[in-house]
């Protein structure tokens, strides 16, 4: 692990100190865990987006003609 210095607003620092105490952990550990969660969330989102773009079946008309632009289905 590496150490890092960050700059935050006073109100943010007060909040993170209280939150760390509430969770019975250090500010350093709490911020590290938050960053790890953010990284994992962003990675999962990027993977899901790549998978969706790669799935060309969702763009298939199944052989049927696509409706003309502006045409609406009135049921």
C-alpha cells in the first residue's frame, strides 16, 4: 500500500472523521475503502457497457422491415 496526501474542504473532513468514528475505523481506511468501491463500480459499469455494445442481437429486426422514420404504431 502507498500513502497519499489529499486536500478536502473543512466540512468534508469533519464528515469523514465522524463517519470513520461511527464505523470504528480510521479516516485513511475509510477513504481507501470508498475509493476501492468507486473503482469497482466504475469497472463493472464499463464492462456492462462493453458487453451491451458487443451484443448485436439487440439491434436485429429478426428479418422484419424497420418502421419508416416518424411512423408511429397506433395499436
